[in-house]
């Protein structure tokens, strides 16, 4: 069994008194494994940052628990093994980027050599002498990530790490995150850029209205491949597809028909269409994107239980 480095059980946060208070996080059960990149997804106000702050021990849960590296969140012995960037970096504006990191290194009793190494990793070595107040939003974000990397933490928690970065900077950040995981560090990140998460994350958790809707691999969430057929007349094509695959396995998408059948059955389906006298204009294999799945789930609010429906798919891609 893969080692769990972050685990929450019934994690709940309510602001205000009693049942009338605002429920920000509702009984979240999260598991993050060693050496993986875990993407935490959800709309604005879904409870992502509040959950991460409880995992880091920055705020106390109303109920439930969070453990990191086998110990309760917030314990000093645990905190020193975590690097984090939450809700944007906070630094002294009139100090340089390098001096800000030096201050942090002295406070944490880290060797100064780690400062230049961290600046190099986020491509800020040539701007380390510039004052923080002169940095662009993207540079400030990269300095925050550099601070999180100092000390070679076992767990790195990043809240929207590519915020403010240009496309080249985003690509560099994705490469750095993958490199960290390959080196054995665990990365827990929140992001609203679903294509980015789809590219680099081993597993994801989707949260909406404070509740964790599902936790699974990206490939399992996207589901299997579907047959996309454009044929006329459309009404007859739909009827034939339903006869072959069942009513629940057929969906109309614009002028095309999506049929949930294994790709190896493609010749059988096309042959049936042609035999029935239909004109087949296009046949392709379609795969749902993570973005499509995300919006389906967060709009409907349906709870998908990985233990029931996705047990066979929960092994990490790595």
C-alpha cells in the first residue's frame, strides 16, 4: 500500500456560531500519497484554500482531523518538513528577493546556500538583487515558490502556483513540479487551470460547496473513450445506436452522436449504419476532457463515491 503523507478524516470548518454559521468545509476525506502530484480542484469559494490552511495547521478545524507525515497538522516537527505557498506570497517590499529569502533562511536556521539554489530553481537568480516591490505578479509568485522549496521539504503545498505567470513561466513551473515529484517529494496543489492539472497531476480531488465530490486519477475521472459519429438522417442514426449500445450509452452532441462502446466495436457500429442505408460522414474516437468532467460534477453537485464506483481505477498513474 502506498504511504499516505496527507490524510483528512471528516475535516470540517464552520465560521460563526452553531448551525447558523457558514459551512466552508464539510467532512472532507482526502488522501495524498508520497511522491505524487495531487491536484485540488474546485470553483472559487468551494473550500480549497480553507482545507489547505487546515492541512498546514494555520487554522483549526471545527470537527474532524488532518494528519501530515503521520502526525497531527500544525505540530512543529511536521511544519518544518512542509513548504507552502498559500493565497499569494508575503514579503518585505523594500528588501530584495534574495534578502527576503535570507531572512527566512536565518529564521529557519537553514544554510544560506539554499537561498541561491531556490532562486535558481524558479529562474530568479538574475533578479535576486531587485527589491520585491519592483517584481511583477509572476515574479512575486515565483519567489513564493522559491521560499516553499527551501529546506527540501517532504511535502510542498502550493495554492495556484502559476498565478500571474506568462505561458513560458507556466511551462517552467509545471516542469519544476513534475521534477519535484520524480525526486520523491510530494506536491499538493490547487489550481483553476484544468488543462494544467490534467497534464501534470497523478490524482485529483474535486471539491464543491465544501464537499469533496470525488478523489481519483485523471484518467479514471475522464472515463473511457467514446465513438463520435456524424451520420444522416440523425434520428435514425440515434435509434440504431441505441439499439446497439443501449439508451443510456447514446448522447447527441451538436450534429454528432456519442456512443459509449469499446473502440474495437467501431467497425460493427459503422457497418450497421451503412447496412441500414445511413450516410456516414465522420467517425472519430472522442475522450472527455477533465474540464468537461469538472463542470458536469460541480454543476450537478452529485457525489461520486470512489470507493463504490472507481475502486479499480484509484491506483496512481505514476
